């Protein structure tokens, strides 16, 4: 009874015609399936399966470590190579040359210490006139004299090491002129 | 009378002969030629003592160093002996090339008798940073465009056509610079400084010296602190810059366009502050204590 009712019900359902594109898609799928089935089949050689098996059993961490080691080694070799190339382009050569010339030795006299008694005289006066010599303006000049004395000592030391040269004597002239100027100012204050 | 004239004549000849005494000397020179490859970042670092240093750029990608160590003495053996005391070193350490000369004397050895001197002729690529220290002697640098540092004492400095960062410190050694353009710092003590055609930014400290600056059109900032130093700034367009000027215990002379900008004008202190109403080119800030300031227009 129920089967009859079900079949009657199905018969009474409305009918629809599907869109043409649906059949086209089904048709192209069927063609593709047929084409795939017609493709030739090949058996791979044994070595392929062996290789795949080895790959599957390999330890990936070790492989990555080796890659890193190789990269570091390559960088190290590159650095060493660059350094070696750079150093191999560096060169140093020496040679000795002899010649003669004449110099004006007569004027290279060490005469800059002949008036040092003037500075000693100032020190003597300062021991008598302590108040004046303690004034800030006097102390500034004394600081200048001290700096000039240091400069003079540096030039004398250089002259001892490198010999008496015109350049040193010209510098000594400048220092001595400056020292004389400051000394005169200090005497004027006392 | 004739005897007196004759005596004076002989005496004069004697004095002249003593003054013009010319002595033949042996000159022994050790010439060193060194060459270094250059890559970006390579720096030349020279420490000279009583050295004449000449540095200039060339268009090769390498560094050439010629060193002359010179010994002069009438006795050739002494000249040779003392030349061996004038030591030098050239060494590359990573990106730096170190060069130096010094006196190497063992304790108890006889004092140096010869006149000794070192000369350096250095050629570098324009972009090569150069750091020079010199104690006595002379330093000349031309055509560099990156970073130049010169620290010297008792040594004259002459530089020209320099761009980039420049740092110079000198004591008892004058500086002359032509066509400087960059960020420039100068510290000079007991030294005169002469700068011609300057562009860029300047920070200058000077004590016990003279400072002369000829500005170029591209001057951007000029900041001067001068103590017991006379300052002259010239070749200036008076209305095209901003000024903050001050002298203490010194005279201030400015172009007539700035005469009305004195904010203080006493015997002890003179101050000028001036901001142009239109766009201006350079900030000029100059403080002078115990010295005169003169600004001259074009």
C-alpha cells in the first residue's frame, strides 16, 4: 500500500530539463577519463625505488647540518682567498741612495739660551713681590710662560733627536719672540 | 789710517766667512716604495715624527706610499749609522694601513749626530679615509672626498680641495686650507688658521692665534669660539646670513648694513644679533674673547 502511494507521488512530481552546459561538462569529463585510460604505462627501473627508499630513510637534521658546514666553509675560503689576494697585491721595496750637498752651518748656532737670566731675574723679583705675582692677571701670563717653556723644551728635544735643522730654529724663533713679549708684560706688572 | 781700513776689511771678510760657512755633507737616503690594494673602507693611518707628509688622490684603486728617510752628516759613516736609527713601519691590519717613523736608539748608544728627516709621498683613491698625526714637520693634503683627520703639533698643515668630514687639531702649527667643503671641525692652539673659499658647516675653536676666513657662497653654518684670537671673516653678503656675534674686551667691525643690529655695545662687550627678513643662507655665530672681530662684505 505504501509502495503504491510512493510511486504515485513520484509520478506526480514536476519534470525539469537540465541546462545544456551541464551535459557539455559531463561530456568533457568522460573524454578526459578515456584519454587517461589510453595513456601508455611504464615500469620504473629498480634504482629509482632504491633511491626513494634511501631518501625516505635519510636523517634530515644531519643533511641540514652539512649544508651549514659547507656554507661556513665556503665563506671561510672566500674570506681567506680575498685576504690572500689583497695581501699578495701589497708590496714593499727598499733602496739606499747616496749624494752630497752643502749646508750653511755657520748660522746654526744654539744662541737661544743666552738671555735666560732675564727669566731668572723675574723669579727673583716674584720672591720679593709676592702679592703682585699672585694676582690672577699675572698668573695667566705665568701660565703662558710655562706653556712656552714646555714648547721650547719640546723643540730642544726634537733637535737632539733629529739634529739642528732650519725648521726647528724658525720655530724656536717664534717661541722665543713670544716668550720675550710675555716676559716684558710680566716685568711691566711688577 | 790705511792700516785701520785694512784691519776693518780683514775683519769684515772674517765675519762674512764665518756667517756664510758652507759645509759639504753626505746625504744618505733610504727610499721605500710600498703599495697596498684598496677596497672600500681601507684607511691610511700615519704617525710621523719630524716628517714632511704629502698626500693626494689619484684615479687608481690602490694606495702608493713612498717614504724617504734622510740622514745628513759630513762623515758618511756617521750618516749611515744614524740613518739606521731612523726606523719606519708599514703594516696592514685588516682595513687599516699603518705607517710610522721613529728614532730607534738603544740605551748607552752614542747620541745622534746626523740631521735626520722623513718624507712621505702618499697617493690614495679619493674616497680613502686618511688619518695623519705629525709631531714637527709639515703636512700637505690635496683632493680627498671622504674623511680626513689631522692631529699635529709644531707642524704646518696645508690642505686644498677637500670634501667630506674634516677634523683638524693643531698646537703650535698653522693651518692653511683652500676650497674646503663639508663638515669641518678645527681646534687650533697657538696657531694661525687661514681658510679660503669655504663651504659647508664649520665648528672652530681657536686660542692664541689668528683666524682668517674667506667665505664661499655655499657656506651653511659657521660657529667660531675664539679666545685671545683675532678673527677676520670676509667675502660675505651681509644681508643674506643670520648673525650672532659677540666680542669681549675686543673691537667689533661689521659692514654698515649690520650697524643697527647691536644689542649691546660697551667697552667690555659688543653683541650683534641679526636675522634677515628674507630667506637666508648661513648661520654665523662668532664669539671672541680678548680679540678683535672684523667682518667684511664682498
